[in-house]
């Protein structure tokens, strides 16, 4: 994941949703996604998501990494790292391996941090294990 001062070259991004652009529906990408506008529905990328300040996402998000400086209303399933900039406003649950929150960021939701991130196998108890504990 890029540091908070690093910049992405537009050539490295598969998709850029510019300021003033509104996208609705299921959004799927293989490469990096930069959002300066608005996205409503669902978003999934195999690479990194970058929501710029002033951008808005009302969707559940799946990504490898996510860097958030705008507003999100939805849940995150991120393989590696979520970074919340000081201007970030997030309402939703976060599941990731690493979480970095700058002072001033707003987060309303539950966080599951650590382990293997969103793609790690979840521990499930068998009926036998449950009966032993009772």
C-alpha cells in the first residue's frame, strides 16, 4: 500500500471516477480504482481503492487495500490494509489485516483487524466442539 503522501500515476490506475461523476450499480475492476466523485451500489477490485477527499461511496467494498479520504457508507472486506485519512468519514464495519487511522478521521462501525485479513479462513466450531464446552 502506498504511504499517505505517495501519489498514484493515472497510468497505474485502471479506473478513475472524476469529481462530478455519479456511478450506480455493481462496479467490478481488476486494477486500481480512484474515486473523486460518487459511487452507489457495490464495489469490488482485486487491487487498491483510493477515495479522494470530497468523494462519496455508498456501497459495500471489497479490495486488496483501501485508502479513504472521503465519505463511505458501507462495509469493507479488505485483504491487507485500510488507511483512513484525517478527512475520512466512515459508517460501516471494517475487516482487514492492518488498520491505520489518522487523527480527525470519523469511524462509526465495528472493526475486525489482524490475522489474514478478509480472505483468511474463519474459525468455525464443529458440533462436537460446541457440545464439549457446554
